[in-house]
């Protein structure tokens, strides 16, 4: 059962326990992942295929998924599950519309003295997208990662996903990939797939950035190859924080807390409220609703260990706690939710009012569902178009403009005792 905690100091101990869950490094996992990375770096596709046979499926039907297999999956879905395809297309439209507004333009400035300066913004050449397979298949994550990459101008999106036990790819994932223009798909998962993207193999191109969720082996591999390639983030367990006042419906609150608790036994689901009555009713609703849910075992363990309802004396302190936690998802289920937009600064994604539940953001509304976790919303942003671009600056000076600036540049360079820097200016301006 989710516990009720009065904000009299006990909440600090509880929040410290929650924070600790994501910070532990598994030394054995890291050792295993390092060995896999080195093997793939040395032996390329041979190593990747051997790990795939060992961990996922001994008889994968193909390595690179043929274009016809992707098209067949889409055709089959249109015939057998047209409602699913239409729902995905509606999601694509919403996600595209939101992320298109994020696109930046470069600039060029021309001064009267002939100086020209500017900035180019361009998409990365190649991006790798990791997509979990099997029972934990998330076609929505394909959309959330691939669509902003394409809008950013990424030239090639390369997807890796582990094969199913029958040696094929998850068809829902193929459908999602087809709908948002993924360029190529390889049946490879785990740390070995991350290694292939980071180092490149005979068949899998080396990428500039790796994005997408995965298990502890995938997350550890992404962390270890960071610097060789860029990554989206090192994501911790999922989390939700619900800020609620006495006007909130406990039935809705319970459902929303459990929507994140079902992800993982390490997921955290926290509610902060000023109403003890609401806290108790929400607690009762969780017990009632969880009995009918397919992942009730995971939900119960998650809520028992990392779930809590904190009861505060006033909403100002509730907001203060929320900003300190800096959660991945935050629902403001309060009388005037729009008033809280300017108060809640540290959050991955903010959901306002009783009819904006977290799953709306996961699947459909448009904002990205790849979000900072474990308090990193204090300084990290959600995945977006900016995640897939690089900026390049350029400078053009005339001789006269350089002469005008020379004394200042030489003075600063010599102050830093970098005389070769100063000399680079002097040889162009003296005599």
C-alpha cells in the first residue's frame, strides 16, 4: 500500500530513499558491458550476431530488416488493425506539429566595416535509435525519437531493435518506423547494439548520437560510449509527481500514480497535497483499481517501496518540494492549474488540470516523452529538435577591421602569456 506521510520532517527521509534508488552503480553490469563493447569494437558484426544468438534469438531471420518486411508489416496493419494505424498517424501529426515549432534558423550579421559573422544550424549526419523489443516494445518511442530527428534534418536514422523469439522484428515497431521515415533497421539489441552504433561495424554505420530507452545493460553501454558519440541522456527509473488540492478527483489521481508505477519496480509515484481526506481517498482508490490491472504485482512493489502521499500545510511548500524533486512527469491537478506554469520550474513535462493525464503525453499530445529523470530536470531538457542539431559559427574580417581590433587582441593574448597567439595578429598588422 502507498504510504501517507505528513510534511513534518518525515517527508525528507522518504525523498532521500527515493533519490537513492537511481544512484547505485552495478559494478558487475559495468564489467560485463565493457567486455561486450570491446568485443564488438574488435570483431564487429560477428560479435554482434553472436551476442544476439546468445541473449535474444539463435535463429534471427535477418540482420538488416529488408524494406519489403517493413512494408509488409505496414500493409498487414492497415488490413488487420486500421484503427491502430490511424491512431499512430494522428500521433505522428501531433508530434510533428509540436516539434516543427522548435526548429531554429541560423543567422548572419554584416557590420559596416565589412565584418561578417554568423551561425549555421544543421542536422547531424547519422543518428542511432535504440528500441526495446519483445514484451517491452514501445512503438510510441520510435515516433518520439525519429520525428524530431527528421525535422532537425538528420540525414540518416538507423534503428536497432532485438529480434523476437521467432527471429523476426516486432511488427508494431516496424509500423512506427515506416510511418516516421526511419532509414534502416537492424535486428540487434543490448549493449552489443549500442557498441555497433558507437564504433561502427562492416554493416552498421557509425553514428554521431544514440537515443532511445533500454534496460540496465543498454543504459550502462550508452553511458560508457558517451564522448565517442553523443547520447540523449542516462535515464533512470520512471517517475511521476502529482500536485493536488481538495478539488481533485481521487479516482483520477490513483489511476495516474499507477500509470507510472507499472513501468518498473524501481519507478516512483509521489503525490503532494494539502488535503488529508484526499490522501486517504486516493490510497483507497489505488487498492480498488490495482486489483484489476495486469501489472498489479509491479505496481504494488513500486508503490510499497517508492510511492508516497505527502500531506502539506500549504500549497507553497508543496510547490517547493516539487521543484526540489524535479520529477520526470508532474501533474498539477488543482483548481487553477494554469497559475502553476510559472511556479513549477524543475520538471520534464508538466500536465495541467484533471483532463491532462500523463499517458496523454506518452502517446499523443505532441510534446516529447523522452524526459530527464532522477532530478536532472533541474538542468536537462526533454528530447527535441535541438537534440539532433549542431551549431557552427563563422567569422570573416577585412584587413582594416583586423587592424582596428589588433591592439585589444594582442593585449589579451599577452596577458595570458600566449605569445604565439599575439604573434598571429602581429604578423598581419605590423609594417
